[in-house]
């Protein structure tokens, strides 16, 4: 618990120091193509179909390298009800690293095609039960569309590859499609309010996972605490294979889980 307390303390420090960033342009937390530098953390609860559960503290840092490039790193630390482990390293959950490059983008365009970006996204299996399934590498594109003054649509399409934890065995390749629909309410509901609907589905066409799918649906809410500090809440339901916990030939019951995640992020 001491390690979790340190992470919570670090998140509070980020909130307290976030006002150092000048409010030259209002931050749009909902837009996945905006190039920002930020850091944050939050608490996540996961429920599994076999009756087990997990509490997890996740931290994230994103660095804007240029006007068109940014890299992200994310790591979790958790407590699983069905796995009594010793040692802080054994409580590490899945990690993530992502590079994003933005091409020409016109966010002021209310209707139609705005532009696109490309990404490489690597998610690594953790050590804690329920997160020690697959390493997943996704490479793809992210086009953006305006659907009016308040609505936006992003349509990520990725080529996805999956391996067992530690890259021990290659399990297959698939296509992932993740349409992200965002309603930017502005200050009509609360300051900086937005809601987004984000289904994601991968269909594998080769390897051990050939013919199988993995998907989830995210419902996100967010807003401002200060001009540089934001909150976001995510409700997620998983479908078919859950790649965070899936291991070929094993039936752990750790599938089709749902989770809720609340985080606070500071922009610099």
C-alpha cells in the first residue's frame, strides 16, 4: 500500500503544479490528434466474470516532441483479489508506449474531412493476474471528420499483431477498427464538458487467434478543473477475447470484464 500511496501523492502534486502552463489557447482534452505535453494518473476498478476483481493505479505521461509528433508512456500498479503476490514488481499491470504523427489538420472545419495522423501503439502484458495476457502491437492511421459545430468523428484503422507475454509465442494478425464519436458540449453542461462513444473491435485473420475477435466499448466523460488540469471518467465493457488476460489454451474466466476508470491530467 505504501507504493500506491506514493503514486497518489505524485498525482496530487501534478494537480497543484499544473497552473504553470500559460492559457494561450484553450486545451481540448477530447481531441486525440492535438499535440500536447501532459502527465496524470487515476484509479481503475475491474470486475471479472469469475467473480474476481482488481483495483489499479495507472499513470501516464505524454510529450509533444514537435508540432506534429508526440510520444506517450503508460504504466499500471494493481491489487487483484484472486492473486496474493509478494513484491512490488509482481503488482505491475500492463504498460503502453505510443508514437503519433500528425499530418495536415484543419480542426476549424465544421463539416467534412479535416485531416489525418498515423500511429504505432505497443501494449505490453503486466505481471499481475488479469493483465498478463498478450503483447499487442498496432500500426495504423487516424482520419478525422467534422460532423457539425459540436460533433467530431475519428476513425482509427490499425493492423494488429498479438504475442503471448514476453513475446513467447506469436498468436496472430488482425484488423482493428475504432470509430470515436465525440460531442463537445463546451461549458453548456460544465466547464470543458464533453462525452465520447468509442467502440473498438479487432478481427484476427491469421495465427492462433484466426477467426477470433476482441472488442470493447468505452463511454467517456471529461471536463476542466482549471485551465490546465482536467478530469476524465471512462466506463468500459469488453466483448469476445480480452487480450489483457487471454492466454491460448487457458480458461481463467478473466474475460468479458467491465471496468471504470477515473483520472486527472495536468497539461504543461
